């Protein structure tokens, strides 16, 4: 199959059509993406929009094209390549981290929607990885501390090992998976209080409290 430029609508539609029609496809890895460095307010909004389109809209459309076929055939795997910046938005461009948070949320929501089917959804949250994304974002990868930079082959191997181990969320560099589990538990513990019929007491005026 010919290479596709997913920023071009005709190419994107061609890939979507292939995902819908080709019954031999059992896995989609949503790893197309780009980064833009620098503060949001100092960055060309057109570049930010292009990043959101590729990182969010394209990933969403490809998943939407592939997953119904996976469900119908009773097998299939969707892997969304997010980033640890979904959990640490203070560390990089605000819009980039937002696009990766979208992929994490999309993955977790789909895991719930597809419960009871044979379709698997995994989100992979790599840290800094030695790929071309740095140069394309205008950053020198050599400026990163070597202890924080993973080789791409090792990241991919870890992601696939996480898939084999049944992980829904894989963070390749995280030594203690219990840290992620505790974060999830804390988030879920808030759930009953995230939507209630009254504001929390600290937001009420004295007359309201009475």
C-alpha cells in the first residue's frame, strides 16, 4: 500500500476506507503525530491547529474507522501512542500535552465502551524518546539529559510487552506500576463528588449555608 500523508484529506479518507473494508487488519497503532515547541502564546496558531488536527482529529477518525470492524469480527487491537505529558502538562507546550491527554482519555473511555467485546485498547505513554519529532519541533535532541531519553526500539519493545501483559495503560519508563494504580484510584475516588446538586460548602455564601 502506498504511503499516506495523513494531513491530506484525500489520503486520510483512503486510509479510513482501507480500515473499514480490509478484514485482514487486526491492529491499528495510532502513532502519527507532531510536536510544536515553545509557549502557546508565542506560537503561530496555524501550527498549533495543524498539530491538533494530526494528533487528535486524525487519531480519532482512524480509530472510528477501525474499531467497528474489530467489534464485528470479534478481534482487534487499538494502540494509541500518547505521552507522559498527558500527566505532566507543565513540562512542555500546552497544546501538545493537551492532544496527548485527549488520546489518554479517548483510550480509557473506549476501554469502558468496549468492555465485554474481544477488542483491546491500549494507551502508551512514552517519556522522551529518540525520534525525529524533536528536530521537526525545532529542538535539539542532544540538549536532553541522556538519563531521560529512551531509544525508540526499547520503547516499542516495552509497549508491546505491556500489551502482552494485559496492561490498559503502559508507561514504559515507570519502575513502579503501583504509582499509576494509586493515581487511578485517587481519580476514581473523586468520581461520586464530581457532579452533585449543590456547590461544595466552601463556595457557599454565609446565607446559603444557613
